[in-house]
């Protein structure tokens, strides 16, 4: 049990480090986009365009996420509700 807990802790730590590096890599990707735009645009404009792209992507993801959350709420277990209604009906029926 102790070995499994240690392996689980190590795995969780490695996954957290991988997630952190992925976020940093994404930041460097957008810095690269801004630097590439700066080769033919003024630096301030390249940074502004990159920021606008990030805001646009964030807004789109936020709207899609909000629509998905609204679609999924309230989270009702339809199958369990149906089975509970059937059970209640079966109990109420007189036995022959």
C-alpha cells in the first residue's frame, strides 16, 4: 500500500510538472507569434494583435463553455428518475 501511494504521489507530481511546462510552452508559442509579426509590423502592433487573438480565443471558449454548462444543468439522472417512477408505480399497483 505504501509503495502504491508513493507511486501515485510521484505520478501526480510529474503530471503537475508536465502541465506547468505545457502552460509555459503555450506562453512561448504566443511570444513567438508576436515576434514573428514584429518582423514586418511595429512591435507594439504585433503585441496588440497577439493579445487581441488571445482575447478572442478566450471569449469564444468562454461562450462555448457557458452554453455547454447551461445545456448540462441541472444535472438530473434521467435513468434513475425513470426507474424510481416505475418502482413507485409497481408498489402502488394492487397485487393479485
